[in-house]
C-alpha cells in the first residue's frame, strides 16, 4: 500500500500559483506551390548569364538573379553533355548510368542500328506527319520523374505538362505520366503524340487555328541593343536574319527557319501561356500542385551556328530575357505572385567555336569522326588479321561486334586496348574509356573519371568512348560551335530557384548539380523523390518554417 505524501500548506499554495506555459506549437511549413515551373534554356552556359547580366531588364533573368537562390557553381555532372542527357537529368535527379539516356542518338545493340533517344515507332504525332525516328514517347527513359511522383501522390489529379521547341526537351521533362507538346518544324504547330492522347484538347485546337507561327513571315531579326553593347563580341558577318521561305509564303522551309532564332522561344512561351490558361495550371480544382516544364530551344541553335562568343548569341539572350519578363508577369496574374515558383537551368553549356579559340591562341580544333573511325577500322584489321570488329559508331561512342570478336577467338579486352592505344595517339584526343575500364578498373579520383563513369550505361553506351581534348570537338566544318564533353565550359550551367514563400534569395557559392533539382522540389512538394534520384536537397536555399 502506497502512502500519500502531504506537502506543507505554504508549499502547496506556491506550487499551485506557478503557471506552466503550454508547449509551443511546431512551425508549419508553407503550403506547397500551386504551380511549379521547371525551365531549361537549351545550351545556356553559366558564363553567358554572368557576362551579360548588366544588360538584362528588371523582370527576366535579373528578377531571378536578384530575387532567387542562384547557385553560381552548378553543373550537369556527367560526361556526355548533350541535350537529351541533360534534360533527362533535370527531373529524374539521376545520372545517365541510371536513367539510360546516354546521348541524343546511340546504337541499339540488338539491331546494330542507330536509335533516337525518344524514338517510339508504335506512336505518332497527332495531326502531323511522323517519321519512324521522330521523338514520340519517353519509352527509352529507364526511371521515373518528379512529375510522375507528383501524379502518384495526388491520385493522378496533378497536371504535368511540358512544352519545347525540341521533342526530347518536352518528352524528357514530362516523364511517363505527364503530357508533352513539341514544335513541328514542318508546320510550325505544337503537337503531342498518341503516347499521351488520341486527340488534342479544345484549347490546343483553338491555339493551332490561330496560326501564330505565321506572324513572323517577312520579318527580320536585327540587334535589339545599340551597337556599342556588342563591342566585346567576336567579329562576324553583318547581323541580319530574315524569316522567309522559297515559295514566297509560310512553308516548311520557313517553319524550320523559325527554330534558328528567337521566334521559336517566343512561340514556345506563347504555347506555355495557352497551356496555363487552357488547363488552369496553378488553379487545380483538386487543390493539388501542378507542374509545367518549359524547354527553350533557340539558344542552342544560335550557339551551334554562330558560337556563344557571337553577337547573335548575345542578342538572342537579351531577347530571351525580355520574353521571360513577360512570361513571369503572366504567371503573376494567373496564379498570383506568391502562388508559383520556378527553377531555371540548362541541359549543357557550350565551348567557343574552334576558330575563335585558335585566335585566342588556345589549342583547339575539330575531329572528323568519319576519318577517325575509318583509320581505327584499318588499324584494327591490320592488328587482328583482317578482323572488322566495329559494328557502328555515334561519337563519342564506338560499338564493337562482340560476336565477331568471340568467333575469331580474340579477347575483347585486347581489341579494346588496341583501339584505345591507337585513338590516344590521334590529334585532338585526350582520353579513351573502354568497357573493360568502366567495368573492372577502379576510379582514378579525377573529376573527369567520375563524370565519364556517371555517363556510361552498360546496355546503351559504347564499348569505347572517346574524350576530346579541351576546346576540341567532333565535327568537320570550319564554323559553328558545339558541346558534349566533361569540361567545365560544357558542364557549368545556371541553377536558379525563385519563389518568395519557399526560397531564400542569395548567391550560393556551394557546389550544386542539376540532379539536385528533383529531390529539392520533391521536398517542397512533400512527395517521394524519383527512384533513381542521386542528388541532394538544396536545404541552404529553402525558407525555414
């Protein structure tokens, strides 16, 4: 039997007079954004954003840089820095060795034939001509995306839509369960494919009926700024680019030409506005967030043709800045300034053109892939008694005919080693990775080695992967620029997040990667991160509750 403890009356009175504060209620996080916009500017190097910053207006890139969290040391952290690979990384959070998109094109090992990253011959564009190798579905993407996880978490009530001037730009942002719309260079329309639906919704039909792509006919793209603004750009031919077709009216040549300048980006953003309005993005009746992916393709085309050092590249970025300001204003009006957030990044950077680099006294040049492959085939045949072990190649990947090698009784590793030794002796080649090196050798600890290993997929990549020397590139022309290497000019891209209820503005100098975007957005949306995501949550830029 327990004995009750009796307290003196004075102590009892004192204890009763002491008020115990109630436990503080935990701070509640801000509601999820009504609309998340994920925007990729195809082929935008980080350095261009910095170089032209003072010339931007207040509402576009500068609004992002001043009002958002800007990670100034952000990278596409894989070795083959091309459009499809970079777009796949953005919302999967995965490297190519997981997501399986190892290039824009690669070789199907079963057939020995080239395949395109979003090719799917069982689907067609809606209302448009479709070639067998056109991009119509995400079937070759081996992992899910943030949009897929958002759809899953909301019982498929969240809307996930992506639009781009390139099919791969839209499809790889839309994921498996979203809806992609892409620019058709034969007609100037935007269209989806039968992977997503059998017929376009009414708002799309109404948009297409207006033929907005025809408004540029007969116009000329000229510099936006005064001549003095371009004083530090590379010298080139007079800047004048006309939108016309040989027939004297809008035709396939004209619609293809729209891709080579700012018109395709303006059309893409116009269509994105139509999607926001037509699908009521950011005003989902189920009260769940929506996701809009926008990939702006024009800058990549301009940089390829003229180089990122050119006046046209400079001017295109200034025009894109003004387009973004208008688009952000539309979002403010439709969704509310505190209802949406954006992440802006790029799929890859860009090298300067080889000729420009040479004028700067930099060792640079072009590697003719056809000549390189022919020389390698001749060398291997001489080394292995007439054996022809190469089945196909899409630089930087070379694919070996393993069946022929095995039948000849030759070790595959010996063929790889002979090829590697010969290739490394050729002009412009820095390093060569082989299947044996990827599968059996340990990492060397260099950044290049890490990025190349992340970029190699056992089933899709080549048996031999060639790394050019810095400022060298595959190609045979005498003008234009490209990308695709593990060097910083190709990997360094913008990564900016803006949303005043969720993001703390500032310039963050911490190292970041594009694969960090998906897990960070998953944390904000309170959904599961994609299965293959390997990035981290960028917690330093998130507002505390």
